[in-house]
């Protein structure tokens, strides 16, 4: 009887221990799944923001392309052969060459922005939603982040070229009495707008240097950077760090942990 009782006690203890281990594994799997879901939710918010940015730039670029072609096709009333009574310029004069050049540069840059934004909206969304795994959303967001940087720069260059073409238009179409005030107004407002955006508007909404550009986190890491919830695996042992990896933000920061990109 004593042997039976001892065996029963051992079996009960072993069963309880096994049950505890199984419960711990189940809790861990549930926690990892929950963390992965939260990480994907953050990526989805980034994905939505980038798509909205591309939509705005695409619409404005399409509008500027249409305006650029309208400027190219406008009737040249200032040419003597076209308007013998009021024309005062010959064909292919220097102002006309500058004007057409900047209009074509503006059209080319805005068409390039339209192509980039359209490609990102179509194929970036396709990769993020239909990629087939959790890595797809990360790849899509990282790609949109890089393409947005280039698209914004091209978009600003296109706007600058369009403004300069307006100055050249005033130089080309107007006589000296009207040309100087219009060119001065264009120049003053263009410089003032650029200076205000660079010194006031841009600093107000600039993302901190610790989480942008080369320092932008490439993954949302937890536990001092020990666990990657998107991949569901440990990146490195808790308390140790790969060389070149800066300290992780606190748990209250928007980005939990941070393995950083090289570019």
C-alpha cells in the first residue's frame, strides 16, 4: 500500500509539473502572438500614413503636369510674326529658351513623382496586404519610407522649377515696365516661402534625429532588444547587444527597442 501511495503522489506531482510547463508554453505563445499583432498594427498605421502622403503628392503632381503642358501650348502673342501689331520678340529668344527649359524640367520631375507614387500605392499595398507573411508588411513599410524620401525631394524640385518658369514667363511675355515688378514679386514671395518653411514649419514637425534617417529603427524589439515580435524569435541574449546597436528606448516610448538600419 505504501508503494502504491508513493507512486500515486509521484504521478500527481509529475502531472502538475507537466501541466504547469504546458500552461507556461501556452501563455508564452499567446503573449508572442499578441506582441506580433501589436507590431503589425503599428506597421499598419505607418502604412496608412505613407499611402496618404503618396496620394497627396500624386494628385498635386498630376495638376502641375497639366499646368506645365498648358504653358507650353499657350499662344505666343509676344512674337512679332504671330502678332505684328504688339509682338516684340523673335522666335527662340533667350527668355523663351529658359522658360521652355524650366517648364519641361518641371513636367519631367512631376511625371517622375507621379510614377513613383502610383507604383508605391499599387505594388506597395499589394505587398503589404497580400505578401503572405508578417515580414511582408515590414518590407512594404520600409520600402515606402525610402521611396517617400526621394519622392518628396523630387516633388519640391518640381515645384521650384514650376515657380522659376513663372518668373521666366513674366520675363518673356511682358515688357520692361511690367516685367520688373512681376519678377520681383515672384522672387520675394518664393524666397520668403522657402525661408519660412525651412526655419519655422519644418522644425515644428521634424521627427527627432534618434528615430529618423540612418537611426530609424528597422524592427520593434522588446526586452532591451532581445525579442523581435514580428519574427517571433530572440535577436540576441538579454543584457548583451550587437556591436553598433544603440541603447533601446524605454517601454513608454513610441518605438519599443531599436535595431537600426544602415541606410
